[in-house]
């Protein structure tokens, strides 16, 4: 039997994100799902051997705009198959200040309410 080892519940979220790794901005990056501890991201750029970076996401819900920023560490990579344009990476947020965790919590709250 497979056991879910995730600490936090993940929520589906399709949203553009900006990622910087080793002072390089990756193009065409998109969040696929999100939790309080990390995110699954689809990327179209080559990753090289990078292990960490900075993520920025802006979400608009009704009349409210929420900005979230965090350093992250790559936990896993799903290298792109030959017929696909994108790869998936799983990232873990770290060194995130309390205010940004509050913003992340609000994004997840809005997203979970939209799903129900």
C-alpha cells in the first residue's frame, strides 16, 4: 500500500510563477499544485545541476492581489520525456519569513474554497 508521506495537503493550482536559479530567470514556469511546504512546478528550461532558487508568485482573487516569495530547494526532478516540452520539479520552501507564510496561507485558503 502506498503511504502519503507529505506533511501538508496539496491543492491544484495552475498559475504562472517566476523562478530565479543561480541568477538566471527561468522562462515559462507554472505552478501545478501547492501546499504550505512546497510546490510542483512545470518548467521549459534546462535545469543543469541547480539545487535551489527563489520563487515569486502573484495571485489575484476577486479584488485582492496576493504576492508570495520564498527561497526553495529542489526535492525531485521529473526529467522531460522526448515528446514533451516540459519537466516537473518538486520544491520545498525554506527561509520564508512569517509574512510570506501568511500570504501563502491566504492563497491556499482561496484556492481550497474555489475547489469546494
